[in-house]
């Protein structure tokens, strides 16, 4: 008897049940899932980038608008202050008070409060005053600390009026430079420099008025406040004339009081823009 043996070899290609495209490529389910994940990640990435882009430009745009609005408001305030009525007053008192900077006896004194900023000389016009390679820019508040003996009266157009104010705006009318008697500039002790050094005596004078003016409070108490402070002194004698912004109400002189809009820190760019320096 003759026996025939048959050997059948299975073709593994028949075991692949995945569909085949016209070009013979296989689309496995895992490949589809991977592609979906990649597309989702890419979409999220694009969304995050777009959101960040919009947010960044929104911050920049709002910052520019805020600066422009602040400049406009400050300019309007300056116009308002300079348009206020001025009273020419004559001082009447038999007493005196001691002026803090000069130590002289005065019938009336003003303390003008300001601060300093520094500009590099290479960015300035040639006709500006400089100290070495730095130009000092001073900024002063409108309202001044005002002191006088108790019972002091002021005469306006021959009529005497009682006064009871601690702040006033001294007008530029009249020769106020004649009454200028002293100036101090002090910087925080941790940030001393040759332009505004720290002096303990000056600090004591400034500290005496720490609750009398917001700029002084900013300098003394706020870690992010003014880095330095200026105090100028103007003294007057009995019979001298002073020019202040104010009005007469109920037989009393009411002095106007308004503090300048300010920013404790100003960049070099902000100062140049304020002064019209390119």
C-alpha cells in the first residue's frame, strides 16, 4: 500500500483581519488612537498659545491706556490748580514759631515737599544742568505744610481774617525766592548715594512731619514708597505779604489743599516723556 503525506503550511497573511486600503497600507486601531491624541495635544497647545498671546497684548494695551489716562488726569489737575483764585494776604501776629530747617524765628513758614529722580546725561539735551553724568529731576507737591503762631490773622484788601489751616498752596506770584531759607534732601539709609545721601539730622527733621504729609509717610513707612525726600523752607515775618490759593468763607480764609497725583517709582522713560526729552 502506498501512503501519501500532505503537509499544509498556514499563511500568516490570512490571520490579519484588519482592513486594507487601496494602496495596501494597514490602518490599525492603535494608530488611529495615537493620531487622535496627537491632534488633541496640538489643538490644546495652539489654544494655550493663542490665549497667552491675547492676554499679553491685552496687558500691554491696558498698561498703555492707563499711562495715557494718568498723564491726562495729571495734566488736567495742573490746569485746575493753576486756575484757582489767589489771595494776596498780609501777615499780622506778635508771636513767632521756629522754622525746622533754618532754625530761625518766623511769623509764618511753608514747607515744600518733593522728591528727586535721576537721569543719565547721555540721554539729555545739552542745555540741561547736570551733576557729573547724572541730571537731577525734582518733582514737588502742590500742597505745602503751613505753620504759624496761634492767633495769627491775615489781611486781605484791608480786612482781617482768622485762619485755621495746616496746608496751603503758595502761588508763584510775588518774589518767593527772597523768603527761601533752607533745603534738605535725604535718602533712605539702605540706599544712600552721592546724589541724595543719608543725614541723621535731616532724617530727624523729616521724621517730625511723618504724619503731616503723604509723601513723607511714603518715604518713611512704605517699603515700596519714595526712595528720597526733599523739603524746602520759606519763612515770612510779621507784615510780609503771602500769596496763597484760597477763598473767603464766613469771615475766614479757607486755603485750598490738593496733593499732586504721583507715582513713587518713575522709570527713565516716564521722566523723559514728562519733560519732552526724546
